[in-house]
C-alpha cells in the first residue's frame, strides 16, 4: 500500500530509528513500511500520523489506494 511515511520523515529531518522509537516499533518495521512491503496496523498508522500531524487518509494515501484497488476490481 502506498504511503507517505518516507516523505514525511525526511521532511521532518528524522531518522528511521527516531521515528521507530516514537511509535514503539523497530527501525526494520519503519523500513518495511517505507518500502511498501508491510502495511502498518491501524494503531501504528495512527501513531505515525500523530507524529507528523497529518490525517490517516493523508499518511496512507487512502484515496489513491482506493482508486488503484477499484481499477483492479474492474478488470476482474
């Protein structure tokens, strides 16, 4: 799932480890989220959104991800 974690973290001048410490996960988890290899739980996504002062919708690109998924279902 597309997200803005890397973009927001970089704009804040924060390391992956610093973000991980703030949201109580390992830096490996943040790396996996940024590479879109792992989708965070709702609670983890909420914690990350709070750190950056953005909504869950913005953090997780929910509108864009919904549109992509809708297009996949249209092709079935």
